[in-house]
C-alpha cells in the first residue's frame, strides 16, 4: 500500500509540473543590435565531419 501511495504522489508531482508557465522570453536590445551590426560578416565553422562511417 505504501508503494501505491508513493507512486501516486510522484505521478501527481510530474503532472503538476505541466501546469507551470514560464515567463515569456524577450530579446535583449543590446544582443539584437550587435547581431544587426554583424549580419554582413561571413561566418565559417570549419570542416564538419561525421564520427560514423
């Protein structure tokens, strides 16, 4: 019986986590300005290789 009540409590905690809302994300104006300034600069990440054959 103790196992079932513990399982029920854990299930309730997991399900209640779905109701939590995060605050809306907003872009920081300094980051946006920097991205706009650097938008014409080409970016190189180098050669990309796969670990699988």
